[in-house]
């Protein structure tokens, strides 16, 4: 049976119409490794009931930021870039997925949600911190903004997954992990010390990355390896449920 994963959507206003959506490239990357995809509307914590019928969870990026009130982060530096509906849906969804030991791949905003859901905090503006790089994508077409920007040093499970101590990644984010949540292992770091990936050991497949491996995933061996590992973990859940 084909594994089915859930991808939480954002709540966006398009003209006068509220829409539930997320960029197509996340579902396309999942489908490329043999996964079927269901969108999860941002309708609140009751959406966690869907996990009983899902084999994995993919948390996509978004222009919006997790509200700092959810991690005692003080006044918001991006008051026009919040999505309370997604916050209220995805944070409980993460905790429920971890409790069920479902495979979870968290990307960009997703890694930040993962950290906050488990008790960590965020930097609201990494580029304003002393000694840090500007990790935002900058102007230009998407192909330019999503090109590889810097290397990350890998350790632990991610170093084993990629078979390397370092890989090159893109960088399209303004916020990042400050204090890692209890239990999260930091397994990738940028040259300026910014946390680029975390893993939750002994919880099955729970990985968060700050970069965008879904971007042209099939053209990048490292991104393909990550999505294949996620797909394999979801297939293992199917096997266990059918046993």
C-alpha cells in the first residue's frame, strides 16, 4: 500500500477570499519518492485526529513566522507575517505525531515549528545578530534565491544519512532556532553558528532542516537522499500497520 502523508496548509487571503494552500513543490517532492499526499487545512488542534490515517507528516516552509508569544519571544518583529491558524493547527499536530512515532520531515518554518512545539525558542531576525550571515534569499527570481548559498557541517544521524561531514544548502530564511527544545539534537550548523538541522533521537524519523531540500529535489543528490529516507520511514509505518 502506498504511504499517505499529510502536509499542513497555511491560511492566506487572496483578494477577498481566504484560502488553504502551500507551494506545490512540497507535494511534488513527496510524490517523487512514492508517497501519496493529503493537505491538512489549518482548522485547529482537532486536525490531529487525521494522524490516525496518515503514515507521515511533512511540514512545509512559509513566508509566515511562528508567533513569538508561543515561545516567550517578546514583541513580534514581524507583526504582519503571522498565521495564527497554522500555529494553532501545526504545533499540536507535531506533538501528536511525535507521540505516535510517525515520520516527520520539517522544512524551514517547519523546523521552527518543531522546535517551538517541543519547548524551544527562536531568533526572530538572525541577520541582526552580531557575527551572523544574512540568511534571507534576497531579491531576484526564485532560481537565484534558492541556489546553494553556504555549506553546513553535519554530525550524528544526518552525517550518516548524507554520507558526508558537510553539504551545500540554499538559504531562504530570516528566523532560526535560538534555544533547541529538550531532546532535539543539533546535527547541522552553518559557518556562522546558525542551527541548520535537528533530529529527535529515539523517536523514529523526526528531522528538521532550515534549508529547502524540496527545491528541484530530483536534481540534488543530497535532497533526494533526505526525501528517500523519509519515504522509507513512511513505508515502514505502513508495513508495521499491516503486520
